C-alpha cells in the first residue's frame, strides 16, 4: 500500500520565546532519559502517582499482553482527588461547568471529593455494587457525569460511558456486551435548544438488557418521568443520604478502570479495556508535558466524556494534575457561532483543546466572529481526532491563537489511552498539518506492508514498544484484540497511514481500513451497512466515505431496495433517519444512492474501493475482477 501526504507542508514555526521560557518541558532531557532506559523512565512517571503498594516490576510483556507496574496497588479517584486535599489545592476549583441554557456549577476539589464519596457509598452500600462490576454511564456533559466516573473508580467498579447521543439500540448492545449491573443517567439532555428525553431511551434499552438491576437518574427538571419502583433511584437523593467519607478500594495496577466502546471494521463495536496503573501514569504525564498544565490555568477540552478524549483529557489527566477544568455542555454553533469565544473571554480560559471539524466550521463562518471577543487569556491550543489540514491549522493559529499560542496537534486513539505523537509546546517547532514526534517513552514507525521500517516516507503507523496506557483487550473478545492490532505486524498496528519526514515528524493521513472518521468520530462502514440492511425496505447496502470540507469525511450509502419496494420522494430521508435511530445521528449518511446493483467480485465481495473512487470523482481503478463491470457506469450516472 502506498501512503502519500495530500498536503504540501510548509515551513517550521517556532513557538514564542515567552512561552518556551515558562514551559514545563524546555529541553530534551525527557527524551534522553526515555531513550537511555525506557522502563526507568516510565517508573519515574508512575512515581508521580500515589500508590498504596509499590510494584514488583515495571513491565511484564508477553505480546500482546502487557502488565505494567506488576502487583502495584492504587485507586484512581484518590489520585484525582484525595491527595490534593492535603495541599493548597483543597479549596481550589476543580470543575467549572456551564450549560447551553446558561446553568452554572462550580466544584472545588473538596466539594467534588465529598460528592464522589457520597455516590460511592450509595453504589456500594445501598446497591451492593462490587469491585469488577460494570456500571454504564449514559449522561450529557455535566459535573454529575464526572462525579459518576470517579465514584465508579473509587469502588473499583468498571465504568462504561456511552455517549448520550447514541440510540436505545446502541445503548442496549453496550449494556448487554458489558453486562452492566447499573446505569446512571439523567432525565434530559439539552442540545441545540431542544430537550432529549434520555430516561425514555434508557427505559427502551432496558426492555432487552436484563443484567441491569438499578437505574440512577440525575433529575435536571421537575418534569414527571416514568419511574420503576425498586429499580429507579434519584441521583440527588442518593448523594444526600450518603456519608461524605468513604474508604476507597485498593485496586491492582492491572485491574480494569474502564471499558469504552469504539468502532471497528465489523458491525459490532469493540469494548476497549483500559487498566488502572498504566493508564493513570500516562494520563498524568501526558497532560503535564503536552498541555503544559500549571496551577493558574483554566483548561478547556471541548470533547464529551463519552469519547476517550473526554476520559483522559477532561477528567483523569487534568484532575490528576490538580488543574481547574472548564466543562461546557453545548455545541460550537448554538445559540450563535461565537459561543466558544464568548466562553473563553468570560472565563479567561488559557488552554483550549478541540477538534479540526470544529475549527473548519469556525473558519467557514469567518474570522470576523472571533475578532469580536477578547481571546488574550489563551496561551496554548490543541487539536485532536483527525488530521488537521494546514489551512485550518493556520486559521486556528492566526485568528484564535493570535500567532502567540503554540498548537499541539495530538495523534492518538481510544486504544492508546493517551497522546502518542505531538510536538511539545515549549520545545519543538510546529509544522502545520503534521502531528510531530512520538512523546518521550513512545516509539513509533512507519512500516511497509511486509513489516519493514520506512525511515523516511509513507507507510502504516505502528507503535513499536509497549507503553503503560495501551489497551489491554476487547471486552469479551481477546481473539479479536489479537487479530485487529497484533497480527499484521510484530508490533502494534494503529490502522492509520502516516508519513515520516526528514525531521522525524509524523503526518497522519487517516485510516487505511474500513473505518470512517466523521467529524472526529470513528464510524465503521459495516456498522452503518448493518443498520441499513436491518431496514425492512433494504436488501443490500455498501457504505463509503467522501471528503467533506467541514467534517473531514462524510458517509455515502449505496442501497439496493428489496423486491417490490419502489423509490419514493421521502425514501432517502427515511433511510437516513433509520440509521440515526439505530445507531446515532452522528452515523447518518449525507447521501443515499439507490442503485439496482453493487460492484461485486465473482466471489460476491462488494468492491467498496470502486464505490469510493466513484463517489470522490476519482478515476476508477482496476475493474477486471468485477462480475458485473457495467454497473459502475450506471453508478457514476446516479452519483451525478
Ligand atoms: O485516524 C486517527 C484519528 O482518529 C483515530 C482514533 O479515533 P478515536 O479512537 O475515536 O480517538 C480519537 C481521539 C484520540 C486515529 O486512528 N486521529 C486522532 N487524532 C489525530 C488523528 N488523525 C490525525 N491527526 C490527529 N491528531
């Protein structure tokens, strides 16, 4: 496979000297230490956490099974909270939250700790939830979600956060796969001015999710909702009736901390497992060195806790570092396109971490909007989730960062647990469009299909040494874990194509498998296809991605209707809605093309590559292996 960069990368841009002089990392010492002895280096990072019991050895590695900080014991919530209570951070603000409707909440470390202890007591004492039990969290981005995450961690229950935009169907699948005993939710979520009744979705999901015995509902409104006695419990009442002191569970370093579902190449999402000691070590370390976190920063990561970015860089990483986190429950374009800049001005936010899709949307509405706000509090910007094109990078740098804030373009994945490749903001020159170098302690290479290393040029991105926050498995399917990540090469295969240049910077181009990246969300083509064929009107479906100026990629679905079903005016809308309801609005195809047939090989395999080329208006590749080559002409006409 030949991987080439689409972009012409421009010159290196130096970070401002004033930034560099105060940066947490100003020289190459960390790289030198890590290169000299990687395990000593990681041990030093792990020592920044509080452990109940020290480890016997740093790493036990039997590919693909890693054990980091073997036999060490610690608790994630006490590391995020309790250890700050004996310092000046006790009354420091931990979370500042605002909602789209202007609701506000502020919690100090002390207050957050108390609430977490209260919920932990309720979960363990009243509901009898034990270490290792799974709890699903299906909530909008509110402080109560962070409290729930930490309460699970405190009692050793494994949290599985499901993004509140997922449908009842998707939620049900995840509840069943994880065999969750309990779900914590809210009555409503607010999105772009409308209320979504989350509890109704939960009730529907629970019709066929029998492992769940208890539902805790954070009630945000006084509206009457369906209430099942003996199963449903009120979040606020649960907290208020419980003690504010709680003895945390001492967890083994390798005990799972959470499961997070993400898309793969099959229709079934993968429950990625992260464990405690290694994950926390990397979360604390990477937040400190990449985001340059200091005590007086106000740090805003715009991701939802439903994604890995929210886990690592909205909850665990910043709280481990005793930072003040800003959380906003809302979208970048509602009630107006200036809302993010308004928040930055009002709260004096200093570090801002968002996704390229948002930046491209801001660009589209024009620089006159951010110009109306005072953004001088910003000192560092970040980007994550998909490749950022140099044009969007430059716009972000110029109009948001006022050419004084370094940008960290951070490449990583749900499976890597934390940032793997980026520039360090006070140390490296930036190259718009390129993520940068592997962090100290991380090794990456571009490989050829046969596994040989490409020293300069394009290839398949692989992480070549184990690292503490690496995924330990797929929940209930270790075989799939081995197959997806560890069978192609001797080392971890990320599924991305990348180019390594003469400066050893990595430019990540995108997925090389059947996974799409729509607005920074991973969506498997198979997931959308299987939801489409679930529709009684659809016989067959093939899904491909096309380039989209705002979302990076958009979904096009080619659909064959069942015998006797004819095209109608609203059929396209109906099918789009079907996918939105089955999976989530984020997986909704942009276009549906009804076709009499799909390009297939003689063995019946759909050639998505040809559909992709046709949809992107590219010259078609080899069609000789098709059983029905004439169909491509027809499809080309349908696309027009
Ligand atoms: O293709 C890469 C892209 O997002 C994928 C991981 O998606 P997910 O597990 O949902 O995690 C997103 C947040 C970490 C990767 O395989 N990706 C992520 N960050 C970048 C990126 N592609 C290019 N540049 C990035 N900075």
